[in-house]
C-alpha cells in the first residue's frame, strides 16, 4: 500500500472514531450553520438563534411520556432562558413526525421559541443526542457549558431536588462555569429511521 493511501485510510478511521465520541464540554455548537426548518415555515440556523448570552438546544418531541411529564418544566426553562437573552431551539429528530404535528403541539404548549424538524437526525447525530428531553447549553462564544437533563427527576416533577439546567443558566449568567456541567439523561429514545 502506498504511503498516501495508508495516510488517507488512517485519517478516515480517525474521523469515523471522532464522530462516535460524545459532544464534550468546551465543544463548539455542532452544525451551527445548517439550515433547519422551523414550525413557522422559515429556515433558521443555530448560530443565528444564539442570543447575547448564549443558546439552549433541547431535543424534544410531541408524544413521549417523558416529554409529557416535562411539559411544564420545558416551558418554564425555555421562557427563563429567553428572558435572559439565551436563544432557544427545540429540535425534533424523530423520523415519524410532521411539521404540521409539531406546529399543533407547539401551539398547544404556547411555545414562543424555535421548534425545528430534524427528520434525518443530522443534528441529533452531530450532538450525539439519544433521548428526549436532552439539553445542551452554550455560552455567548458558542462553547458547550452544560449537557444533560432539565433536572434530577425527569419522571416525576414532585421529586425534583436539583434543577440542573436552571442552575447552569444561572452560573452562565454570573459568568461562572456551571458547578455541574453534565448530568444523566433519562427519557424516550430518539426514533431515528
């Protein structure tokens, strides 16, 4: 095998291995300039959705039992982020969901932030997201500072002891690294093809 072919093979293997690694704290926003279709019919990008204090990306859906149990918490944390100049994008990477169903669901929940379709799961793959709800918080520079769950009890709002995402947002706003930068995610699997 020629040296150039060997080098190309090695680089391809390294790239494949890196694609399998989870998104780590300190990483930039993946696919930040990829056009995404919002329920409004407009195309947006994650970089344009980012506001003065950062960006919250949450993988979500319409019909998961964990989404149902987290409806109120999702609306509260998204409103809190927006009120503090943190852009919000909810991403639906489930292959079986239509933009019309997403629009109806968002209307019923009174969403005032972006809710985008990711039918080929390209964004979910780039983030290595596997569950709904699953959250990623980026600072003003587009660097990941928190990933994980909304809180420590995704199945039962009455049992919440620690509000991980809320705490991470407060630390971000105070210009500090979040005390907890990642937490375990429990939820429905993203239904890829």
